């Protein structure tokens, strides 16, 4: 085992797959010589050459279209979109082409494309570098949507994504790339259970797609979360002194409904939290699923704690961010119900 942060774990996953499988290609803006804006691909071009780790122009539609072409012709491209906020110019290629290719050809063609992209706030990125658009893509049939919350899952899930024959969008919460962001004394304090680094095998391993993880068992209330919010949910449960069962969704599509419903049937209460905006956010789908599957087990309304329905503000980042104080209030509210 090695101690790795999420950047190192993601880099290790791509390194292993480039070595194991000559069909794996890395493509994206600044992924080669520069090693990526967050250094997730650092050293890979030097090790595997410019024909395996390709620097692309600033053209997200072109990056994804190129990856689709590679995938159809037998390669396994890993395309990096530098920030999730920049993925929108490539949406037509993702939604109209990549996601539908296997269906429209009745399985004759497929494109095993993995799209990596950093998401979320907490680094003073403002409205153009802090978005969490994962909910948009969960609506698209044919895509698998992942977001890890720790280095171990980041490596194992990314290897699984690269090996998967279906297209995967792999969201990386950049606030926890290196652990807690310490630049703002007014930010919510987050006790990082495993610090920025975690125990990660140096060799090949996978984490299965489509399975949530119970990161903290409990009896009083279920908290559903993913990415950065897993750590914030743990802080909120500790602050409130609640015996919360915290579930890391990890895979938003396909969704592990069984793990979620089993937990909610046991606790009878549920708080859902994510950093994206509230209206039509992924939490709404989770709430609807619980309502359908667990209605007679609920003893309190399902509550959501999310970002606000505004662009991510530069000056009021921590007012926007759904920190542990807001989650704690929701936990107290659901526990008032009997």
C-alpha cells in the first residue's frame, strides 16, 4: 500500500492502464507536456510518448469527437476536459453521438470513452470554474456517471471506467484533490477522516461501478452524498452528534437503489446533500426514488441540502457551499419528527 492523494491515485490509474493496454490513449488540453492543469497526467507523456498522451487544442467538442472516433476504431481513449464548466461545448457530441452509439447500431458499434473532468467549488474558482453539472448527464441514457470521494475509490473506479465498454463521465471533486482547502479562515472546518491521503494499492485493482458504499453505519438517519460532500456529511453528523448512516453514492448512474432503500427502510429518515444547485439536481431523483420505494417506512419528510439556485458566487463562496452547519440543521429537523 502507498499513501496517495486523489491526484496521485488518478495518475496511477492511468499509468497502469497505459502500461497494461496499448489501446488506452490520453487526450486533452495540456495533458501532455504540462501534465494537466491539476497535474493528474504529469509524467505520462514522457513515459509513453506523444502518440499515447496527446495534447489537444482548446476545443472540447473536438476533443470528445476525436475520442469517439478513436473508440469506434478499437482504442480506449481517456479524454480530459480541463474543468467541468467547459464540458458544455462538447455536449452535442456526448449526448447525440457517444451516449447513443451502441443503441442506434443495435450493439454493432460502441465507443469505450472515459471523460475525466474536475468539478465543484472550494478553490475560489467563481461561476466559471466551480460548477457541478453531474445531474445533467444522469438524464442521458447510455452514459455511466461516477464521482469518487477518496483516493482509493478514485483509482479503482477510474480503472473500471477505462475498461468499461460503455461511455463514462468521471467527475473529480477538485476541492479534495489535495485534501482540505486552507486558504480561507472563514471556510467551514472539515475534519478529514483520512487526511488528504489514503491507503491505495500501487498495483492494478478495480472498484465496481454501480455500487454505493456505506462509509459510516448508523440507526437514526440516512445521509446520501457523494464527492466532497461525503466529508462534509461526516463533519455534520459529528457536529450534531447524530447516529447517521452515511452513504457515498459514488455511481450516480447506474444507481445502487438497493443499498439506499435498505438504509432508509432501517432509519426512516433521509437527508440528501450535494454541491450542485437544488432545482432539478440529482438529489431530486434520489428523493423520488426513496418516495417510491420507502414511503411507508418514512417517519419524516426527505430533506435536501444543496447549493443555491444561482451561479456559484466568487465573493460568497462559503455562503453558497452546503457546509456542515446547514446539513446539521437538516439533521436536527428530521430528528424532530416522531
